[in-house]
C-alpha cells in the first residue's frame, strides 16, 4: 500500500486496483501539489463538512464517478449535488471492495459555507477515519482537539500510520498532538493541517521531535510512504 500526503489534510491511499483520497481540498490550497482536473480517484473519504476539507469533492466525484463516503448529513447534502454517496456515522464501520472504513469521534465543528449567499449549512458531526486494507490500518484524525478516547482508539486498533493535525487555533497544536500520538500508539505519525494559512503556522520538525524516536515523519506535498 502506498500512502501520499498532499498538503493541509489531503491524503491519497493506493491499494490494489483502487485510489482513495481523503479530504480533497485542492483548488485554493496553496500547499498542495495536485491539480483537481488531473486527479483519477475511485473513492473520496470525508471527515467533515468544512470547505477546506470537502474541497473539490463534487467535481472529482463527477469526473471520476467516484463514491463519496461521509458522515450522514454531509453525505446527504452532497447527494443533492448529484454525486454517488455512502452515508455513515460515528462508531459505525462498513466493508467495501476497497477496504473497511470506520468513523471515530473528532471534537470540532462541521458545516459548509456558501460565501455567495452568506449561508452556513450544517453537515452533522465531524469524524476521524480508520481505514483498513491490505492488512494495514491508517488513522486520519480529521480536524480535532485532543480527547481521552484516543486511548481507546489506540487500544482497539493496531495503527500502522496516523495523520494528526498540529496547526493549533482550529485543532490540536503540536503539544496536544504529541500526547495524541502516544495514546494511539501508531507505528508512524505524520503531521497535517498546518502552514496552509498564517494562523496555523507550525514547524512540523519541532512536532516530530516531541514524539518517540523513529515515530514521526514529515512529508512534503507529493511525498509518500509504503506500508
């Protein structure tokens, strides 16, 4: 399995015959290496409804006939935009032909903002994502604060790779994220959701130094790891 990072919270997973993208904020993301019109994806996984996570979901789904897996209210809203969806909710899991998805808690908000009409659309609860395929487990925490049930996530799952937000202000900062890393016990932790905007500026290498030796790894946009 190949897993690549593409700035902000954008992650791509290449399993046998399938390409999955998580939170595809591409257009307007100054930290990504991707171009939305060039992306070929089979599945889109969404953690919550904020614009910097939904991103290019509708156009990507339509141009690829990709399945969108998201929390129920967000999935319903996106289905009204004409895309193919599979709704889920926190604590639920489902096994697809590309792997198993389970949604976890995340402490954050979830809404989609329509600037033109000054409208904020509620999109349900935010979530983290546990993805299992090819004998590996990936945890994408979404946007979240530190919360004690991360210990339970770590106890109940053998996590090979975790993506944790470190930007502070809207999510955990580096110190809280380092505690989260110790609680979930992932073999490898990659920081995300930082430096996209001035208010979430962070040094990812400083975060890595807070972790147990050999656990943290900084990926630049477009870089990948093999599991």
